[in-house]
C-alpha cells in the first residue's frame, strides 16, 4: 500500500501514543510533504518546554523522526501545491492540512497510483474523503 503520512501518524509512532496506525507495517511507500518535518520537530520542542522532557528523550525522538523521514518520499511544497492548497475545498481545513491534502492529491495525479491518506486528524480525514481519497487512521 502507498500512503500519504501526515505528522499525526509519525508523532504517534515516535511518541508511543495509543492508537498508532495499525496498518503501518502494510505501507510499502510513505509519502509526505516537507512541512511534516517542521510540524514534528516543533511538536517535540513544545513537549520539551511544556512537559520538561529530558534532553536524552528528546534526542531519541528527534532521531526517530529523522529516520522515518529518510525512509519516505518527501515532496517539497512547490508553487502548484500551494496554489492547489489555496483553492476552495468542500470542507473547512487549516493551512497546513490544506498543504498536506494538496500534496497528496497532486502526488496521486502525477504518479497515477492509488494513494491512501494516513492521518489521525478527523478534519483532514473528512476533507480527504470529500475529494475521493481512502483514509486510514480514523475509526
């Protein structure tokens, strides 16, 4: 299976949170926007500051994010991605999620391959479904 991975999926894996993507081992190719790195690292930094997570624990989790990013196809937020993200959508969606969705849609069109949206974000999942993407990670 080929899946677009948003930051919620990567962070649940790295943080060992409940409800991690059960289909993880079935993914043979992961695709993500380059913004996922920023989202994940900013989240880890917020956790460090708000919850006094040790430097060692943060270092381990940052390394895990970098290893995951090395293993997936990263798509840069090009002008066509940003243009598509700026267009009206059938559901309400924030800026970063619109970039994720636009990246997934353009990747699918250009690769001409079936792509699933892997997310734990219900708003992004609803928007993806409204555009015809199959979604995993949301019950």
